[in-house]
C-alpha cells in the first residue's frame, strides 16, 4: 500500500508504504538467510586477517632489504654501468618531451598529466526514511527531495521516485579525459609507467589568460561553460575545468616549475616558520625516486621476499626519509585491514547468532537481555579469533610474537567466563 503527500514545492514529496507485520516463520526464514551471509562474512574475515599479516611482514622485510641495498646516485645526468640492475635513489626535476594539449579549448601545458573534468548541472534525488509500527503494520515514511547540482557523473533520473519535473539528459556532450605524457624523465633516466602513475598531485589550472574557444562556450573564472547564462545554469548545462600534475617545464603563464615553487615559497614564508616554507619549496620543485636501473630506464625492483619496490615521492628526500614513509604507509594499511577483518568477523558472528534473538522476540524483556548477551558474545569471540588468526599469520616470520598473540587471544574469553555467575558455570 502506498500513500503520497506533496509539499508546497514540487522539489519535495513524501511517500508512505505499509505492509503486514511479518509472522514468526517469515522472520525465521529471513534470519536463516542472514545466517548464511554471516557465515560467508565470518570466513572472509579469517582470509583477510591472515593474508594481511603475511603481506605486512613481507612488505616490512622487503623495505629492510631495499634500505640495505639502495645506491644513491651522484648525478642524474650520467648513466653508470656499475649500477646496472641495482636499486638506486635519485632526486631531480621532472621533464617531458612535449607539452600536453586540448585543442577543443585551445589549452596546452608542459606537464606529466593534464586532466579535463566535465560536470553537468542536473537533478539529484535525496531520501530520508523512517520506519514505525502502527495498527499491526510496519510503515515506512520516505521523504524525497530534489536539488540541482554540478556532478561529474550522469545521474540516471529514471531511478528517481518521481522523474516528472526532474529529468536529466542521458549523456554529456563533452567527455572527461586524462592525457599522460608518453615520455617522462628525471635527468637522463626515463620513468616506468608505475612511477608515472604515482604522479597524482593534481592542481587546478588557471584559465584567466584564455579566450572563449567557441561562440557557445563562455569562460568564467577557471571554468568553461556550455551555457547561455553561467550565472543561472539550467539542467543539461556543462562546465569544464582542467587540472595538471607534474609540472615539467616552462609555461608562458604558469612560469617554470621552479618559479611556481618560488611563488608558493614566498606566500608560505609570510605565514609559516622558515623551516616549513623551505620544506614546501623543496617538495614543489623536485621528485625523489627509488627503483631499479636498467640502462636509462627506472623500472620495478623485485625483492627476494616477493614484493616490488617502485617508489616516487614529491620533494627532495633522503633514502632514510623515503623508507620511513614507506614503513608508515605499511603500518597504516595493516591496521586498517586488521580493523576491517575484526569488524567483518563481529558482523558475521552477530548474523549467525541472530536466530536466538528471533526465537525470543515475542518477549520484550527476554529479547533485550538476549540481544545484549549476543553482542557481548560476538565481541569477545571476534576479538579472540582475530588475535589468534593474526598470531598464525606471524608464525612463519616471528614465532615468539605469534606465541604471545596466541596467549593474548584467550584473554577476552577468560574475562567473559569470569563475569558468569558461579551457579551458571556449574
């Protein structure tokens, strides 16, 4: 059953749906399906936690190997045969063979990457739902509201609850794209595709020096508008902006990469300590690379632990600073995946034990007690099994730490048992 209620504005309406309250067998069937999903989630948690520990320790060992073998280059403009096949560290400015351009808008820049970002002014639907029980039925009140916004992706208005009055075009007349320089170098060394992919510090390109490229395109600020009136756009209008990454030469409007860095340095110097400004200046003008030398190419280095070292950071960094950043990144990723694995295990256990809640949901007091007990059970078991899985993952690399974690995994269970009244334990 559906009931509609319109507000004063056509941009908003409310829909109320109702359905009979599900019976015991229906709820039991839904719980059974949830148990299956919970089992899959539970098993995936083991896989995620176990493989994450292996990956983290393997990466740490690979970084230690790389730090012990890396060779800092004295010059980036000469290629030494003595370093052939070795892991090398170099710092220098980016250079590209020719500028990147977009002939449709009369724009070019000497950079590693040029990105055209196209947005369309279109309708966007928002919904806010609230469920409640009334007259033995489950009712759901959903408030739909509509607003016009600039979006980089086409919003399919066919999926709206009410498309009439909120219809969007099915496609954009102009497409977004990213152009990448085919040849990127630091000194005499050519960067691999993997290293070029790491150059992603995009900055918006100023369009103030450009004229309107076509009669139906208007430049306003740092955007080109396909619109009759950019100040009051209509649904279907487009606006185009440009971003660049890895400024690699002299630009008649941006200036050289060093000049852009100097301008930023002068700005920072007036508002932050000199040490911070000097650090930012160096970050803006150079890149630091650690990779394997193969002729005049910088390519991935394969460690004996099975990882690949192919590192690029903006700025002038020492070997120690680069590997410290890599260790920090590995640590953050490891803890994020540990948290995801624990949460997956907690959700899986909760879904698998949900059937006990369903069996007693006719009795409010008992239901609430069972719900609290099941959550506590899921919390304790998920914590213990997560620690145990992590310890197994460490077993091959660090057996003493693995044993300590295995012992620690019993703590949540022991705490839970200690809280149980003596009579229940008997």
